[in-house]
C-alpha cells in the first residue's frame, strides 16, 4: 500500500534516515515524492512505492551497519533470468565492482508467509544467475539470510546474517552485553506483532485466539531473555537465547530449529518458576512455528523500546483482536482515559479492577503516575533510578486486578509485562468471590476487604448469578428481597430463611457491593453501569443501597454507541462514588428504620402513599448534598469505533476532578 505524506514524514524523521540524508547517501526532493540513491547506478525512485522504505532502509543499513560503500551498491539493476529481463532491488558488489557479493530482495511490510517465501525463491534465482555469495530477503518486519553454495549442485543454506564488508559469516547475531538488538518503533512493533500472529494463525492452522495466546507466551520468553542481567547475570557474553543460531553442518536447518525450540522452552520454564501465575500451560507450538515467530521478533529489543511505543503497539494489536473474539473484555481507551483523568491517581493508593479484562484501567493508572514522574524529574532525570522507582514501585505493589477468564487474565499480565511490570497481582478468579476464597485459591493475601483506595471497573452486564449455582450469595445484601427506602416489609434477619433471598441477581449489581467491601473508608469507586440501574422502577432498591453506602459524587451519562464496537450496545453511565465511613452508613440505616416505624404508625395511608412518604422523609434526612450530573454526547468516536472530532470527555473529566477535590 502506498505511503501517505504524513507516513512519509514520520519515517524520514527516524535517526537512520536523518543520518542518510545528512551524509547525502539519499536525497529527498522538496515535495517528498522522489528519493535519489547516491550509489553505483544513481537510481531515482518514487517514495510512495509500497516497498520503497523497506528498500531505502536496507540500503542505509548496508552502509552504516555492514560497512559497505555506496559506490559498490546498485539499486534496481536489471538482471536477465532465462528469457526474462527483471529488476533486482539491491546488488552489493566487491570493492572493484567486478563481482556481485549479495542480492537483497525487498518486499512491503505486510506480506504474508507464502509471499515472503516466493520472494526468497526470487532472490535465490537472481543470486544463482549472477553467481552471488549471499542473499538477504527483508520486509522490514522479517529478515532471512542465505549463503549460496559454490559447488554443484548450487543451493542455499540459511545463515544468521550477511557478513560485514571484509567479514565472515557468524553463527549468531546477538550476545548478552555485546551486540544486542536495537529498540523498535511503534509502527514496526505493531506490524511485527500482527505478522507473527498471522503466521501462527496460518489461515486456520490455529484458531485466532490460540494463536494470540501462543504469541503472548513467546513475547514473554523474549522479554525474559532480554532481562538476563536480572535473571542470569553470569551469562554475560553468551549468545542471547531468543534468536536463530545456525550450525555449519546443518544443511537443511533442522538442528537450528530443534535447538531454538529447546532454548525457548527453557526460557519459558525459567520464567514460569518465578511467575507461575503468568502462564499455567505449556507452549503448544512446534519447532517450525517457534522458528517463524523468532524470525519476526529477534531483531528488536522490547525492553529498550520506548515504553509508550511498545505499549501502544501491544494495545493496538490487542485491540484489533479484542474487538473480534473478546470485545466484551475491552473497555475503549477514551473511556478508560476519561475515568482515570476524572478521578486522579495518587501513587500511594492501592488500585483495583475487579473485572480487569485486558488491564486497561490498571495500565492507564500506571501511565498517570509515570507521567507524573516525568513532570517531577524533568527531561534530564527521566530514565534515572529515582525516576523509575517513583512509578515502578506503584506498578509492582499498588496495582491489582481480578479476571475470571484465564486467557484474558494472561493477556492482562502480558500487557503489564510489556509496560515494565505490575503483573504479579493480577489473578484469575471470579471477582464476586470473597477474599478468603481468593486467598486460598490464588495464594495471594493482598485481596483483603477494606484494603483499596480506588477501584475502577467496567463489570460484565446482562448476566445473572443464580443462588442455587454459587455458594456466596448469602454474603450479599443485594441478594436480599426486602431492601430499599420504599420497601414496607422489614428485612428478614434469619439467613436460612429461604424467603429472605432472591433466586438470582444481576452481576453488575453484585459488583457494586463487592467493590464496596474491597474499599477502605473514604475510598473511591468509578464504575460503568447500565442505565437501567439508575432509571428502572424495579432497581430503586439498588439506588437506595448506593445512597446508604456511598457519597454520590458524579453521574456521567454516555451515548448509546459507547460500547457498540466492542460487542455491547447497552446504554451506560459512569458512577463516581466515595465510600461512607461505616458509622455514617449505620446512621442512615437507623434513620430509615425510624422513618419506616413512623410512617407505619401514621393512619389513613395506603401502600403507595406510605412508600412516597418514606422516600420524602428519607430524602430530607439524608440526601442533602449536590451530585454532579453530566450527559456526554461526543466521546470522540462513532458506533464503529472510528475517531471523530469534538470529544467532550477531556473537559468533563476536568470538571469532575475539580468537583471531587472540592468535596473531599
């Protein structure tokens, strides 16, 4: 696909291109439509060609990384193959320009595995015809290298890299503490993740969800290998394990694949021993699939890549996936950003998401604190130990998540690892279970009632919990029948009385109470709920329960299409709540008891009149504070998820944040 002008500007702003332009190895015309290669044959090309940036990057790498001279490099030179006249992308000649050493075949970034292998065959045919020694096939996202045998029958043998000028072929490219992979760009990472996933999926060889899960495991192995300084510091100088290592005697590349699979599985097992909750099942891929993924990821250093770039890349790749098979676990980023900005984050707070899905709220909280660190320490100290400690301690010790779906829970953990950790306290379990059950089942003592300062969550809508299917329903007040300001009947005290309990309750209602229990006194809750809780007559008792247990700070009504593109079309709102001290809740409960007794003693009122009278008296006694009510129409995207201008979310977030500060 041809590049847009904005894409061209962004690519040319990279260090490699700036250096190439400065040294005049390439020249870009004023309107950025043509690139001139100052090389052996001084070629001019259209910069919008789909493959041009792959080709120009390979050209500059040959100069700066492999030390070849521009006068020995030919770009888009004609080559005769049988009766056909074709055009080879790049030839690298010897010093006297009498012999071709290397054939470079360049393809656009988004080609699939089959197309890439066709390119390999094409490059080999050029090399064979020109008696070249080496072949480099690149899409900018994936690279393969070959040595051409000089004895009959002529064939190709996979190698780790083409040699530098005057150098020799090496068995591997990267060593720990020596030549390590370089950081990547956001666009490069997005394409690498996507291409690796597509290669695993293989048009149906694996289910897309399985391919996603397996890619997650290999990304984990890659990051674990990069962190050798922490995990295995004595291995300095040894080859990195997450790379392809070739063996001279391995003509058919079998040993390279077998040994690579062994090293990757060992990385995985070492990682699992330290973080057993990250991945509980084994890698399901064979050596061929592992080899393919390593080809995509070995040349990039995820640990050194800019945190925002790799975070956005993983989120973007993950977002495409979640909008397909797992849309219900994905809260749109603008909504997440809005809630975090509105509530504000204190780095000393313990933050929880009881239905964390892919970890969006936790990551945005981490970003909030990291941005705060940037502001405090300034450009000169960003990257220092004190700067990192400011936000990294928050990531490791203050971020918690519960997710019922094991696969999605692993994605959340991986998402946190990609963002430089905070995954330890993400657990797989039913967020409605009590803390004792979680303590026993997950062996994590941190999920205690009254332990959290802030909960941000978007619980599942539309499903219900049936009393005869769970053991914990008696722990919930909101499972009781006789609740609410307008309920004439007294609450039943006997828990074993079957008339006390509902047969089922909606999950979003129960999550309100579960969040209440997790919060400390004066803790904050920001929760997405369906509008039915706020408007239906049948849920008045839920609103009454909220009044008793929380100070309602703000109610933000979202448009109907907010969650349409992630498989949820329910009209929703965001509640911003602050937990009452227990003494205040008990006072309100006693007030309600007194009011009910008073109204029952009043004569001449029918049932509806009594309910109306109780509500009137309770409002006078309790509901005497201001609630910020906001209706948002423009959230920055439409029903398909496409961005639109004029989002109101930023301004509303500031308004809510100011209101919360004023009402502390």
